[in-house]
């Protein structure tokens, strides 16, 4: 488990558009199909990452509330299923169904979307405003799998609350930290 920080893409950047397979539905979902009236959260997660497992119950709680207020959400898994079959489409479908996720969980089979977003770790959060401009990127909170910090979701929740209230983005945005995305050999990012 190599812990790496997120890349902290420039605020105001346009959301890269994508369409990916949704193992749960057998169809496809896109940034635009998931887009919310007040903004859209694109998050890079996977099944097995201890950093994601650590926050997942609280994350789902926060996102259910935000979706009810006009946020669109889509989760992207860019991990290689060759090296990590536990993150493949069958396991993605099982997890999303088991926990009844209220948003699509799509598979970035070619890892092109991970590269387009400059995603580095799981979890990696990219919150866009209603105009699809990057509003927040950074951590969920200070908790990590082996520290004693409570899982609150304070950083992401604060950003969501501000966005949904039509207020400016938080000035302090700290990088997320998590397992590195499992890139195909030779497909590691240059950013």
C-alpha cells in the first residue's frame, strides 16, 4: 500500500468529460448524465483500498444528503483489474448493490479518465460547480486507516455545504491521501 497525495489540479479547471461502463446497470454513465443542478462530484475510489474503506460509511451518508440538495455524484474506478481483480467490474457491482449506492460507480478500463483528471490516489475528490469548473479538490478529512482521527468528512462536507449554498470555495484545501491508483505497467502518469 503506497500512500500518495492528490495532485491538486488548478481550481477553475473545466471538468474533463467522459462516458464509462457501469457494471451495476450494464449500461454507461457519463459526467453529463451524473451532473447535478448545483454541482457535480467526481471521485476516484475502489473496493479494496483501506483509505476508502475507512471513510465509506460516512462518505455515503454525506453524499445521500448532498444528492437530495441538487448535487450530482459519480464514482470512478481506474485501478487495473489485472493486478487487482478485487477491484474489477463484478466486485464493483457487488459492492454498489450491497450498500445501495445512490450514484453510478463506473469502470475506467483504459485509465484514460484517471489521466484526464490527474487522479493519483484513492480516494481522490474533484468537486465541480454548476458550470463544471473545479471548485474543490482535496481530502475527505484528517482521518487515515491507522490514525486516531475520527471519520467526520469535515473537509469535503464543508466544501459541499458552501457549494450548495452558493458561496465561495473554501480557501484551505488540503491534498487527499490514499493508495496510489494501480496503473498498468507503462501507463503510470507523467504529472
